[in-house]
C-alpha cells in the first residue's frame, strides 16, 4: 500500500492534474508502476487517518475516491 503525502484527502482531491506524491511502504518492491489504480493511506505510512483510491493516467492524478 502506498502512503500518500497529503495532509487531508481533500488536499489529495485538489491535486488532480498533478503528479502523485507518495512514499513506498512495501518491503517486497516498488508498488508504483506509472499509470494505473492505487490504494493508499494518508497523511503518512504510520499516521493512517484516511484511505483513498487514486487513478493515475498520463502520469497525473485523474480520479480520487
């Protein structure tokens, strides 16, 4: 699971059209592979206050749920 580095989910939603800011949390290798659908937590890997599903297309955030 990725850790999205935004203070709130609303801040993540406002970042549509920008590159996704994240931290890798998996010990098994990179989870982020460019365009695709990602599930993550925020605002950090150990401070899990919210969860989101993000769709990245053309290298930028297209959708946040």
